[in-house]
């Protein structure tokens, strides 16, 4: 729903009246100023979000009907056009689960099949049976350099502080650039490989790595890549004649993970109140090409991770793949809540028969390299001194969620009760697939 507020201000009338009657002049001119500011503030468009609901029963029944399926009803495959899932309602009269959420044309679409994949993951449909034991993995992915690449990069890192000439440094950095761009292995965890779900995770992880090392710049005030944050500290140290700590054979791992989740509940309705995506980081030491977690967090990497987390929605606005990633996180949350609450609903078609399209996901991706330098020239009595510092860089997702009672809070003000009543009262007919909620 879109509403436009417009204010028309007849300034000429007030100006003429004020000039003819001086007593009222000051008062009316102040009124004019107030009206001008009001017009500026409210003359633009004010958007209110459309809230939409969709019936899981109707999705299943329409998909089971081959004639209906052949019609390729778009809303069947895009959750009725919902772009951000808010929660679900259990309609006990019809034994139906109704999902509801926001329709925002600025957000990328949500795919029904990705919700189905999250259901199947939660219901252990993708777990592996080995030696009579079932092994489960949360949905996730990683993009990792090959061991030989890590070993070569580690050796080059040790070489850089020892280089004495610019010419030799250029050769070392060129070698770094070539090695760093070697193929990296892609891993997908907990879900099938060639799916939209997997591709979103991998694409988001890969783009995040480009943002980390500054090869992808974001037009966000105050936001800097990890390599630029490091370069700023180097500049400051050089300008103050302070010693600079050169790179050690350490790599910083970054990965997306759920933050603190909060769900609000009332009778037969649960809403995802808080489901943030956080960027985490940890130092990794490399020994003989093997990466080992150190348990430590690099200060600069941590500054970047916190800045990324705090600006996540601004970044997602510029790079929609991160909005799609948030959609996956919410699907996993919703699936795990449904499983945790043991909702009385027949998921059989979703779990076994709902068609999942094939989307190609590469098994390897090229490494990401970025090299920056800073040169400081200082005038001396006998001439000048020039210092140059080179900073090379080489670039997972883990939707690890365990839901417990502590995640839930009660809807004490009955806000959700009102939403539930509006959703159920707005159902146009028993045949409706989706509908907008009337306030």
C-alpha cells in the first residue's frame, strides 16, 4: 500500500497580508516559516508496508493438482509475493499454517522452494546415515583456499618484511597476486548443492570477501574495508614515526552467523521479532598449508566485522544478495520454530514431493587479491626520506540455530492477537492462496 501526502501552501496570500498589516507581520511570517518546513518534511512520498498472508494448505493442494501446476502461477513459487517473512499463524479451524510478512518492491523475491529446503533440513531429510548414526548439519557454506595456496601465501607474508628494494617488492607482490587468485574450493553444508538456496549463500560469502579486502567498495558513510582500516593505522604510525608491525602468517576468517534471536508468541501465532545476521571473525594460523583456529580475534578484523554487522541493512540495500541471505536465515528460523512447537500440520508434500529447481553452483571460485600501499616522504636537512608500506590481502555462511525456550517472549500487549484476528478476518475465501491484511 502506498500513500502520498501532499501539502499545498499559499505563501503569496500570507506575504501580502503581512505587508499590509504590520501588526500581524511577525506572527504571519513565523507561520510561513513553519509551513515551509512542514511542506519540506511531508511533501515527499510516505510508504506504508503491505502485509500479506499465504496459506500452506493452498500451496500444497494447488501444487498437487497437475493442471494447476501447469498454469505456472507465479505466487505459488514466490510465497505470494511476500519479501520478508514476519511469522506464522496456526488456523486450527482449517488445520492450516498461514505465513505472513511484508511486501516491499525494494526487496528481492523469496522463493517457496527455499522455504521447502529449510523445512527438509530441519526435518533431517538431508542428514547422512553413517554406521547407523545420523549426522546433521545446519545450512552453510565455505570458500577455502587450497592448502598449497595457503602455504605459498604464508611464505610470501614472511618474505615481505625482509624485502629491501621497491623493484624486488613489486616482484613479490606480483607473485602474491598470482598465487592469491588460485582456485578456492566451495563447500555446501546441510542442503543440496545445485539449488537457489546454496547459490545465495555462496554468492553472499564471495561478495563479503570482496568487501573485506576492498576490491568491492560500498558508498556508505564511515564504512571502510578491513584493508583500508589497516592502512589508516599504518599511515598514522608512519606519520608519527612509530614502529609498524608487519604481517604475520595469520589469516582472518570471516563468516555470517545468526545473532541473538527473539520470537514473540501468543495463542496460535508466533512472530520473528529479532533475527539479525552478524559477521564474525577469528584469526587462523597457517602451518604447512593447514589452517588452524587460534581462538583470537584480530582488532582490525573485529572493527570491520562489527561495522559490517551494524550496517547490514544499508549494505543489503546496495547489494540485494545480502537481503536474499537474510530471507534464508528467516526461513531456517521459521522451520525450526515449527519443528520445535510440533505444530499439527501435514508437511508431507513439502518434505517429499515439492519440486526443487536446479541452479548451477560452481565447485571452485577464483581467489580474490587486492594490494594497497602508502608512501610517506619526509624532508630532512640532507635531503629526504621515503617510506613505503605494502599491504596485500587475499580473500562462510553458517546458519547455526538451536531454538530453546529462552528465545520466546510473551505478547503481553496482545499485538499479535490483533494481527491474527485481522489475518483470519481478511481471508477472502477458502480457495484463496494469498491475501492482503486489512487493518
